[in-house]
C-alpha cells in the first residue's frame, strides 16, 4: 500500500482512498511538518550532516561562461545598477508613503 495525502477540513481528515484498500483496514495518520522536512526546527546540523552537504556541494560543476556570456552578464549588471540608481528616489518615496 502507498502513502496517501489528505487535508484537514472542518476538523476532519479528507482523503481519497484507493479502491483496493479493504474496508476496516488500519491506517496511521500523522501531520506533515514542512519546517521539519527542511531541518529548520531540529537545531544545528550534526557533523555527519555537514559532511554530507559538503560532499554534495563538491559534486556541483562550476559555472563557466564564455567571454561573450561574461561580457553580457556584466553589461546586464551595469544596466540594472543604473536603473536602480535612477529610480531610487521614486521607490524610496513610495515606501515612505506606505509607512506613513
């Protein structure tokens, strides 16, 4: 049998059950804690977890750009910086009005 996903609605669990599950079969239901899945509520990483993450990072290929791609990237950065500087006062005024 495969795990099922469901939702809580009006304090009841709503689940589509496959037709091959016999009537009266026992099931285990537990909440899914999305933060726990990401490791956010389990405290600092263990030494073993750190080693695992570092080993995975070592497998990532470095980003290599051709000279043409790098030149385009730098030009795009300059353009974005110029736009940000040119519109800074306008954006700052909008934010100021929001907080007034």
